[in-house]
């Protein structure tokens, strides 16, 4: 039986920490430690370092810092410019061509870095001025950038999917495959929106199309285009694991930016390493705090208790899933993506499995909800990334302009819910 007193201690410590502005990593850790002490006494805290060591040494989790480093290398190395130019030379002559080029570049970059903010900062910095020049409305250009950037956490390799795979004990390679079609579907809807809502002619490249120029531009960008093929192709074919793919991606990124493109110099590398290390340390601190809280929840038996209660109550599975998604949405207003995943996955996954949900499909639904989290105020990280690109624009204007774009993510979320094969069909081959 779960003690009500222990639950009250957990919630009180967590809420007090958050109200007084304690960093989320320490808030989670303190709440977990207080719960462990209340439930089993101080000696049981010895389990905390053991849990941290076991989880952080997981090869899947070790991939996270390397994907962060790869994203920082590519961001500082201005790889996005090549991707945008290739897309623009092929589709720039159609209506909405600038927007479609931006979406294509976002999609390709997402298949390299696994981070939404890195995607917005890299591609958005190139695409937003082009869309403004073509006369795009703020609603369209900001919406394409916010949602296009969010593909970084859905299209593999995705850092949130890696962390979910570790926590839920599912194959990261299978999870990557499951995220592919939903990500492409969002990209297709964004491209369709760009073609429909763009000014009729202003952004169309009226110069005669040249196959020679298109092929020459594509050839010049071939190393950039081949990066996601090499990284993901090796994972899908089983040549190497996602962790090994991350290491290979870092090496290829360095060769591309330092040796081939020379857009990054050797003297820039210390700064790149410092920023990547800072981001990795911040993320892994949150992971550590959430693991302590997760250990506490497991100790008091909360996930098992909730799963048993739901099953005995006879609540319809779709109602339970709806409650989970509403919970994710509310948490998305106040917490960043990784924190939400680390807090909810240990509690929600046992319930989902007990209800017969496929854990791969459940993980994709969760990440689609996280896409909403990165583009909804007050803590939508992609909104702040857009603000960084547009320092003279008010954040309220950015928020109002991007809100209509939520409809695209919501549409795909509903479709994946109703038709699970959108996520699962490729995992069966």
C-alpha cells in the first residue's frame, strides 16, 4: 500500500523547489531523495548512486552527448546553408518554393542532429530572411520554422527517442524507424501549407531552370546530404548501433566542416567542445535528478499501483491515453521536453503496457506531444530560438504567429493515434 504521507512529501518538496526557482535537475533529485528517506530511511539512499551508474553507463544513453556535439559542430559549421541551397535549386520555381525549400532543409537537418533548437537556429537563420524577402506572412514563415525545427525531436536520430528507448527498454533502432513516417508526414503537410498560403508569384524563382546548375549544386552538397544516409543507414541495416552511429557522425561532421568545407577552424573547436559539454552536462544533470525521482517512485510502487488501479477500474484504454496526453500537454507549458520524458515515462509506460499499447507506438505519440511542448508558451524552446534569430521581434508576436501551426502537429498526432500503422508499419520489415 502506498503511503499518503510519502506522496505528500514528494509533491511538497517538488512544488516548493519549483516555486522558489531551484533548477529542475535539483528539484527532481531532492524530491526523490526526500521520498526515499521518508519511505525507507537514510541507509536506502545507497541505491541512488547505483541507479545513476547503471543508467548513465547504458550504451544507448552514452549516445546523447555525442549527438549534442555533432549538432553543435554542424551548427557552427554552417551546414544548413548547403541543404537550403540544394532544396531551393530543385523546388524554388514552384509556388511556395522558398517555404518548401525551408521545410526540406529542416527535414534533412533533423535527420542529422536530433535537436529541435539546433534545427531552428541553423536553418531558421537562413530561411527566415529568404521567406521575408519573398513576402511571406509572419504566421507562415514563423510557423514553418517553429514546426519544421520541431522535427529534430521526431525524425531520427532524436535525443528524446534515445532517452525514451533507454527508459522503456525498447530498441532505439526500431524506435527510430517508427518515427520516420510521422516525421515525413508533418514535413509533407508543412510543404503543402507553404504552397497553399505563400504569395502566388513573389517567391518563385523566375530564372530558367538549369539541370546542369541543379546537379552541380547537389554534387557540391553531396557530403552534407550523405551524412544522414550514413548515420541512419548503418543503424537501419544493423551495421552499427545508435551509439556507434553517433561516434561516426561526430567524426564525419568534423571532416565535413574542418577539412572539406573549412567553415570551422581548429581554433574554433575548443569553443565548440565547451558549448557541447555545457549542454550535455545540463541535460545529464536533469537525467540524474529524474533517475533519483524515478527510483523513489519505483520504491513506493507508484507505477505498479497506478497500472493495477487503472486495470481494476475498467476505464477505457482510449480515456487513459487521453488523460496521459493532456498531462503531457500541461507539463509542456512549464517543463522542457527531457524533464517531461524522464518524469512520466517510468509511470506511464507500465500502464500503457498493461493496457496492451505497443511501446514503440506509445513512444511516438509521446514525442508528438513533445513537439507541441517546444512550440507552445510559456516555455516553448523553439519560440525562444526564433526570438534569438529575430532579436527585434517581440516574443508575443512570435507566439501569436506560430500558434496556428499547432494544427499540423495535432493533425498528425490524431492520425497516428487512430492509425497506429503510420508509426509501426516500417518496423515490421
